[in-house]
C-alpha cells in the first residue's frame, strides 16, 4: 500500500514548519515593533533659518508727576441665578460673550462655572420690520434667525458647552442695533421703534427664539446710539416686551449708558428686572486719548444712578479692555489700520513689552497707561482697564451697596480678575501663512500699593509682564500667491486639479491626509512626480485642539512614515485641520503646534 504523499512519521516536516512559523512570527513581531517605535518616536526634521522681524519703538516717559493719592465670593445658595435679588451678598456674576472674538469662547470655557448670568451678543435688529438677524463670524454675512417656527442657529458652541459641563449659568441672549457688517450702531433704529407692526414682529420672533432652548431665561436688551426723538418708541417697545416676557416667566435686563439724561431710567427700571449700567468709555474711539473709566467717573456714575434706579434693579458693568490712540493710522490687533484701536488687556501688555515701555497706574484716574513713539513719527497712547481697576471699582461699588457686576467682556479681560472677583492668548507678528512660535506663555508678576485709608490700589508695577503665545508670520510677497489644496487625495477631483496645473505649468502644495493617501498611493505618487510639494495634514483629520497630545503626535508620525515609505521623502510642511481662512487665535489652538515645531515642521496657515 502506497504511503500518503505528506506522510511524515518522524515529524520532520512539522519541525521545519514550526521553525518557519517561529521565524515568521519573530520577523512580524520585529516589523510591528519597528513600526510602533517609529510611530511613537518623533524624529526632528532639519531646522529652518528664519529672518528676523525688527521693530522701531521708543518709550515716551511721563514727565508730569501727579500729586497725591486718589481718595475716594462666589454663590452662597443654590437658587437659580435669575431668582436671586440683585446686590444681595450672594456672589452673583454676569458676563458678556461675543462671537467675533475666539478668545471670548476660550475664556468662557475656562471660567464658565464662575458665571451665573451670561449675555451672548447673538441677535441684531437692523430694519424697521423688526426682523431678528444673526451674523456669521467667519463671513460677516447677516441671516434671518427666525423663519416661521424654524430657528437658524446663531452659535454652535456655547449651549453645547453649557450642557456638556452641566453648568448652572443662565443665558439671556443679547439683542442690539449694532451692524456687524459695517461695524456701526444704526441710529435709524428709531424707525423700528416707531413702527408698531415692526415691534410686534420683533416680539413674536424673540419669543419664538427664546422658546427654542430651556436655558434661555429671558433677554438682554442693548439698543444704543439712537437720537433722543426715538426714546418714546423705545419706551413703548420696553413696555410691550415687559408684558410679553413676564407673562411667560422670563426676565429682561436692559443695558443703559451711564449718566445719560436721554434715557428714562425710572421707567426702564420699573418695566425690567434690572438695568445694566455700562460704566466705562469715558474716553473711547471717537474721543481724544484718556482714561477708559477713571475712578471718579466710575464712582460718580453709580452715585447718580442710585438716585433714580432702585438698588435691587441695578447691575454695574465693569470694563476690562483698552484703546490705543495714534496720531496717524496704526496697525490694530485684528489686522486693520485705524487711528484708534480696540485692545484686550493682553494686547496692551504685548504693546508694552514690544515697545519696552513700562505701564504706569495713573494716580489721578487709577487707570493703567503708557505711551511710546516709533522712528517714523507715529505716536501711541494706550489706556486700559485691568484686574487692578476692577478691584478698585468693585471695592468702591460695594461701599455704595452694589454687589452684582457684569464683565465687558469675555476674551478681553485680565484673567487675574477672576481671582479678585471671589491666557486672547495669541499675538501674531508679520505677514504670511508660515507661522512660527517665537514665545511660549509665561506668567507675570506685579506688585501693588494699597492706600490704608481707602483700601484702593494706588500703584501697580509689573516686575514681569505676563506673556501669551507669540507667533511670527512669514512668506508674504506682494502680487504673488501660493496655491495649496487640503484634505486629499480625492480620486475624482485631485486628478482634474493636477491636469489643470500641468496645463498651466503651475505647481502647488498638497496637504494630504494619511488614510486617503494609503488608499490611493498611485495618486500620491503622481502628485509628487509632477513636481508638487507634499504637506502633512494628519492621519484622520481631527480637530487638533480637542485631542490629546499623545494622539496628535501619532497622527503626525504615522502620516510622516507613510509618505516616507511611499515616496521616500518626509514632508517639511504641516497645516492644521479645520483652519480654513483663520489663524490660531487662542492658546488651545496654538498649543498643539508647539509639538510640530519641535519636530521641525513648518506650520502653514491659510488666511484668505
């Protein structure tokens, strides 16, 4: 009888097979180990030589010596914030939020649990028909918020954050007559006030909007800069709103300017749940340079207000921001040029550090101030409000019986204020899309002098200014553009783009995602072979400000190894996902870029 072909009574074949399997297992294990090691290990790329950005600032010393010193905790119960009477010693805190400054959301995230009443600037009335409009913060385009019973989202961050954090903050959407597109308060809002049909339409839309979220407990009304002749129509609107809102158990807070005889403070207080006294802008964008809210100005306005407004109907808003006045247009933090710029406290500190000019607490006004000149003759006068002015103002207001304050605004404040109350975080120099971190955040150190008689801070000295992330931008060339494409390769569109580029003899940079590149290596090779630059755009396209450092590093390393294996090259350029038409504005957006810079990558933005 013939033996089976694979008959092996001495198990020689099995021993050989087992040895082969062991060797294969070892080889596979080594390959996996090498892959994991290379994925986990960062290998620095060659360093780039960067040009130096130079500034020509000269400090202006204040030679005028001012004579004499100026004279003059959080929640205790679990009541809903809006049910707490104003100015009881309850630790009630209010704050304004804006969509047009990403630093505002960064500050909200950090201090949400310390905020009881939130006034988000979401709603605008710009036409006589009373339509409520919202503004897209990226495009500045206006849109109708209410259409029938449907609601167009005005903000996709704040309410999810409040629910996620299970915060107790109550939200009172702010409505005003400010036009974000023109950057101006519309004085013709009186046409709306005088239009009974327009007022009725506005009230209907507002009630529909407020009913869309249980966290909306009412409204914050902020109509400003309209003529005295429009006051009767404004008062009519307030009376109608008061009846509508209070009948539904909703609250209404009204923002009013300080010491303005045009406003009928008594009527407004009687028909609302509180007036928010905007106790700042003593000097502002349409005035000469001077204190933003001198101590005497601040205290005097409260004293006058309390003669008309009941104490239990008054919230005092304190400012934490500043202005920069120039004798000719200067570059503002947002990139525009103007003779007067709005500054956050952080912006003011940066100006002080860059110009090597110390900050002086003016002894007359108790407002921080400094000045400097540039070599081209441009003069800069900077006045602002910080944590020290907030401390002085709160102490003085408490002496007058005021315990409830509102902060204007989240994102522009000196964050030391939050400690006193019971990091815009980013500066970018230069022009271009190539971003480099020049300075990482460092804490500051300051000393203050307190008058033993008044308890007010009369002097403030910074031994070391707090510093945010400081980025420098490179690459701008007049009348030249760099073509870049993100998120590919795409099997449908990328070949068409390559055909057009080839036909036009143009080259571009393609910031590619790792997984689609692994799925279509032939297309990746075509991009590279046709002379285009390859950039790293992570493995899976996550929002890098919301993932761990460990995962972010793996996203970069695995994608880098992929291109090295497929093309034999390692990309030098990196572009963060979700960065369309914007630069990093907040610390949580910049922090991940520290890692890529330390690895040798050149970060490329994409501001349009």
